[in-house]
């Protein structure tokens, strides 16, 4: 049986992170395109990572990492993230999220947010992320393999945002994805019950 992870650091709202430019990320190999074989089929993948080679002191500028942001702005759409792996363990905080304007403090929706040794997908929606009383939704998916731990084998996270109607969020474990999720015209109406459904807040 795997040894459980225990983290002793507290959450302070601050991170020891040094976000890299695209040029820096390519130089340090934190961002790269690579080919992987899945079920006897070769697929093109993107690797987004963090510096896990260097030991840093508390006086350093922070650990090199990546934050990817869209240039486009949206008020409705279908957002899909297909991952083979997400970081898990002490000192990591992976997230796939949207921010309102002005960014990044208003109307945050975390489609997946992991924190240290947490297991299970965590979904949050808030008006002001630094005001705990402002959180409208805070939901955890307790299914094994939805995030973290030794049961996580990758999968698809998706959010359908229908403006002034609803927000729906799904997680599909690897092998359980809808057949059309990676197609040109995915249709969430056939995806079954979502992990979270929030009616008409935006």
C-alpha cells in the first residue's frame, strides 16, 4: 500500500512561484510538444511543467513554473481540458479556471483546483476570491481518480457555460470520455449528469 503524503505547510494565499515567459519555459523545458502512444495510437501532446530539478532556498525568487492565459475573452462557451497527469503533493496547486474582469479577483470559476495532497476534484465559484464569504459554490468530487492520489489516471475536465442559463462541469476518467468530446462538434446534452450544475447566476 502506498505511503500517504502529509504536508506541513499552511495556506497563506501567497506562492513561491516564478512564472516563466514562453521563451524561458522553452529554454528550461517547462513547455514542450511531444508524441505519446496511447492504445497503440500515437498522439501529439503538450507538456506543461515546473522546475523539479533544482533545490531552492527561501531567499530565491521562486520556483520556475507556467501560467497559460487566453488572449480571447468569453461570456459563454465550452471549455475542455484533456490531461494525462496533474501535479499532486506538497507545495503544488494546479488549476484550470476562468477569471472575470477585472482579473484575477472577480468571478473566478475553478473547473479543477488541486491543493497539495488533496484527493478528489474540487470545483469553486466566487465573486471575490480573497473574501471567503463571497464563495457561491464549493464542491468536491469524492470519486476515486477525479484528482490526486494513486488512483488518478488522467481524464477530461469540461465546463459548459450558457450565459444567464447555467454552468455545468464534468470530469470523465480516462476511458470514460464521451465519444464526441474531442470532436469538432461536441454536444454536452448527451454527456450525462455533471459533477456540478449551477443555474443562471451569470
